[in-house]
């Protein structure tokens, strides 16, 4: 009789523990799959945006400093480089995948740059190119531009 009671108690405790475990797993899955995708500032449901940052004005490490700022804002900077002839006058945001320029508009809004255009090229595996011109100081605060990188 005692053995039967202890087996019954053990079975109840096991079922209780397993029930809590299943509830925990189901709850965590619900939270995991109900979360929004990675956010870009200003756009709650927009997937992360892959960006190429090109330094077109010849300032040392400018593209790198700007890329650090953009990463802090939630963008995925996938390429950083200098252009061959660093004499670009105006900073420009170039959309690479969307004819409506949704991605470029989001970036333009973040850095307050209205010089936006589209040059669709889906072979680049990125959504936006940011070409930094000689007017870059209009779009980035001193803290970003004077950041120590070493």
C-alpha cells in the first residue's frame, strides 16, 4: 500500500514538473516568434538594412567612424572603403534594391540627408550605399567625427 502511494506521489510530482517545463518552453517560443524583426530606427517592422559606407572626401577614417555610428543605430554596415578620386562635393544616400527608396529614406531620415537617389543593383547584396561628400559635417555630430578608433 505504501509503495503504491509513493509511486503515485512520484508520478504526480513528475507530471507537475513536466507541465511547468512545457509551459516554460511554449511561453519562450511565443515570445521569441512574436518579437519584431531587428529594428531600424523610425521603422518598427523594417528588417535590418545592410549598408555600404564610402568615403568620397578623403578624410582619414571617416567611413569607419560613420560606420560605428550607423551600427549603434541598428544598421548592418557590410562594406567600408574609400573612393578612388576623393572629390565628392555632396553626401548622397543611394538605394540599391527598392524602387520606392524605402531603405534610403530611412537612412536619410536618421542622418537628416535629403540627397537621395536610386541606383538599383541587386548583385551587391546590400540595400543602401552612403557616399560621404565634403559636406559630411552637416549630417554627423562632432562626437561621431572625433571618435577615437584605436
